[in-house]
C-alpha cells in the first residue's frame, strides 16, 4: 500500500514538541552567543545526502541544524554584534513571528486578511504620526529598505511622468548626496532614472546645496525628486530634511526620506529635532527589523498620498478583480511592487501592544547614549581618534598607526575570541573601525573590552 499523499500535512505532536523545545531554549539564551563564520567544505560534507527520497528522523535533522548550521551563523541579535546594522528583536516579536508563520497568512488583501492588515495599519499609523504625516497617510510593510526605496521611487517617477506629460523615453533625474544608500543607487538602475548628485556639506545633504545645484544646472526641469537620508548607514548622519523639504515644495518635487536605519530615532525625544522636515515627505521608509526591534524581514513604507502609489502599483488581472471592492478595502499589495507577502508587520504590532511605546523609546535612547559615551571614551584614549561626533548610534573612529590589514586582523581575532563582531568600514578611502549600537543589552563594559584589544 502506498504512503498517504497528505502525510506531510497531518498533525505530529512529537515534531511539535521537538521544535518548540528547541525554540524555547534558543529564546532563553542570555546572552545570545555570537558564533562563527562557516567553512564551506565542512558544511557541504555535513549536508551531503540529506535531501533524499525517504527523508530523515526529525531529531537528527534538528541536531544537525543546532550543532553544525546554526553555529556557522553570526547572531545579529547578540549584544556583541556591533557591525553593519544589527537586529535585536524583542522576545515578544520573535514569539509572535512564530504565530504568524503557523497561521499561513497571505497578507496581500483585505478580503483574505482584514484582521492582520488592520493591525499592521495601526502600526503604520503610529509611525506616520511620529513623523508628523497627515491622517490620510498610509502604506504597507515590505521586506526591507531596498524594497521600500524601489517601490516609493517608482511612484515618484510615474507621478512625474504623468505630471510632465512624458513617456519612458524622457530623461529624468533624482537628486541625491554621495552618502545615499547603495539601494537607492541600485533603484536608479532598475527604474531607468539618473542620479543628480549634490555635494554634501560636512557629510550632510543640505537644502542650500540642493538649491544651488539646481540653479546651476542647465536642465533643472529633468529633476523630479529628492532623496534625503534620516541616518546614513555608515555614520548615522541625518540630512537637512527641513531645508530639503523647502526646496522640494518650492519646485514641486517628490520628497522621499530613507530612514531605514535611523528613522526609529523619531521615537527618541533627545534627537527628534534632527528629523524636522520629515513631515513634508511624500514617502518615507523605516526598517523595524533594525532599530524598532522586530524580526527580519520588516520595513515600513508610508506615503503621504497612498492613492498615488495605488495608481502605480495595483496589479490588474482577472483573478484579482475580486480584491477591489468598496468599503474598508486596504490591499497592501497595491502600495509596493510586491503581490505575495507575509503579514510581516504583525510581530512588531504584538510587541508594541505588549510592551508599550515607552519601552521602545527607552531602548532607542539607550543606543544613543552608548554612542555618546563611547565617543567620549575614544576622545580620552590617546591612540584612538573619533572621526565624527555621533548624531545617532553609529561611531566611526581610527586607531592611529594601523593599516587596512591591522583592522581586518583585529576584527577577525575579536570574533574568534567571541569578544565582539566589529567589522572595518571605509572613511574617505581609508579603512577605519565602526560601532553600530542598537541592542539595549550592549554595555559600556563590552565596549571597553573591545577597545582594550586595540592598545
């Protein structure tokens, strides 16, 4: 007798207990270990033959994952992970991410997932309110800042084409500074627009520099939009959003703010004034999987006028007609380039509802203070040099006398000793060191331990 074709879909209490026990153990790590990079040859050998016609004992597969695979993954939620932009999801958010996965939510439409979308929209409204956007603002959760920037700038492009009465052949440009995120540069290649590059002033994109660049350009009418950054990835610099917004309103340009990393600072009173001008944005992105303590992958994309996005992104197909009805309809698929999507905003919603917004403010302020205290410690250390007073939670500095190879050897040894994960970065063509503080469990004792290895 052949095996039942639905055997993979039947309840299996032993498997549930096995996986839940492992998840419980992982969630209780305190602190979360950094772990190590993987060796490709070793990992391939461990995985050899695993995917076969008959399957394997679940306990053996989980053991392989736990002992071999998971330990070859550097944990972005460790308080000693201070590279790139860390991820420090709350336990509540992680747990609810499991709930979302168990429910198999298809979060594209109000018809299929009204309850989930209503909760996601509540979080989008909270973020929009912190940015000072009008009550009509709205959007969707996408996978990350790259997806958010791409979706928003497609709307900027198509809105400009309609306004100018031009087609795809027209030359269009978007104003950016040299510190703009790589995803924005990549977006330009995808959507067929050019970068109108404006020099920064003290590493900051200012309204004055933008106005001067437009005045000096022979074809300023081809510039359709401006991208300001609310927290550059490398240095945490917030552009002159107020000044940029004034120029965009004077000239009728789309104003997009990339706050993928730094936008969470809107929840921190100590730095809120740095974001003045963001209330005039036509579109805005912030990644909760960075500094709002949500799991990967979660980015909030918000439009001042969502109907403009809907006109661009709504997908037309006969089988989708049923999704477009009257009443409370809000289809997240209509506000970005995606169709299929998970309800990735729900873990953040649950954590916010459980902990309250003040807990988020406290955690973000902790990262900001860590950056300030670390900067002061670097100033007081003779062989270290602070490169830029931190505006948010990134700190760039150099160790006098070190070469590129010295930084990389130091970084590798830190990770090998499980003291920290701190990768070098670039600063005007020079290799330097950089901390990115997001995890509220990171302490100054950890920072001192890392800096002591540079003596």
